[in-house]
């Protein structure tokens, strides 16, 4: 392991939220075999205090794949206070309009109704248990939501990993070195990773980097 890699992983240990009160549910588990037809996003719900957060409300076979599981939790679209977009690819953003009352967070701003508030996502906290960090690599604007729970830190990474097996070499990544650096940062901060198009997996030495 190089000094640069060690430094990146050491710095990332400070990324995990101090709070541990968040809870999460995977509303729908996504899938993709390539960048071509047949793709669905993994859409997640995170709750902490008065925040009801949807992560990456992207492409799905039917909106019921999002709204149905949410209704089972006793929630409707208007109950969602925040939406986090890991990046701006349509397969991860397609259904953001379902949540018309929510604040929308991306890498550079918060959007609410007709208000656009510039802010850097790096280190921005929605609550003490919910923190955003910049994790470019799949695209230049990638961010990760780190959620502190009683079971550890959950990282909602968008397409930093598409699914548990990678791909190791992301075919749309503009910068493979940056991708690996961001992956190492997340691995140092998290216990579980929720990828953009697959189920959760452990943030350990088995994760592809």
C-alpha cells in the first residue's frame, strides 16, 4: 500500500458521522448489466429525527417500486423532506419529481421550490447522523451520503460502485485514479455500502477497488 493510499484511508476515518440515530430501508434494489437497456436504480429511504430522505430516485420499471414500499412505511411523497442525488445521470434522478415538497441536494447546492442555495457538499450535514462528502470518480460531481446508525455507518454511494462486484473498471469513469481514491475513502469511513444498481455489501477487503 502506497503512502498516498494510506493517507487517503487515514483521512477518511474522520468522515463518519458522529451521530448514530439514522435508520434506513432499501425501497427497491436496482440492476444493470451494462450501460444499455434494462437498468434500474437502487432507491433508498433514510430517516433521522424530522428528516425523511430519499436517495437516488432514479429509473425503475414502475413508480410503484418506489411509492409502494414507502407507503408500507406509512409515508407518502409529501412526507419526504429531502432528496439526495449522488450525481446527475438520468438513471439515478428520473423520479425526483415525485417528491415536490423536498429539498434536493447535489454536489454544489440545495434546491427548494424556487430557491437555489449554493453550498459545497463536502462535509455538509443534514443532521449529526447524516453527512455528505464528495466522492468523484464515476462522474466529476459524485457525492456520497454517510448515515450513522446503531449498526455502523452506511454509505449511499450512487455509482461509485454499480453493484457489489463493481465493476472494477467503470466504463464511464472519466478518471480511474480518482475513482479508486474515492472508493478507498468510503471504505475507510463505512461499514456497509449501498451501490447505485444493486444490493448492500460490506465495506471490507472484498470490495472491488
